[in-house]
């Protein structure tokens, strides 16, 4: 029973990740900006790279965090 529940949870998470990746790709093609898919509190979220830079400047991340660090832990990054 536990394996079935964990399998369903993994499938739901995988579909959310795929949905976020597709959204990032579509937005990148549409407006030409770079997008990053990051896990925030266990949920995949799509952020524009410029938006992340502003969040770093405002101090939303711990001191010393760079955009390269966020790209390294990202699930997906558009080109």
C-alpha cells in the first residue's frame, strides 16, 4: 500500500515538474527571456533570470548567494 501511495506522489511531482518546464520553454520562446525552474518548498516554480537577480539584490536569499548558485541547483534552465 505504501509503495502505491509513494508511486502516485512521485508521478504527481513529475507531472508538476514537466508542466513547469513546458511553461518556462513557452515563455522563453514567447518573449526571449531566460527562465529557471527551481524547487521552492517542494514545489517547482518558474522564475525569470532577471527576477532572480532582483530578489538577490533585495536580500531574499542568504548573503553570498549568486545567480550561478541558483542555476546550478535549478531543475531546468532555458537557453
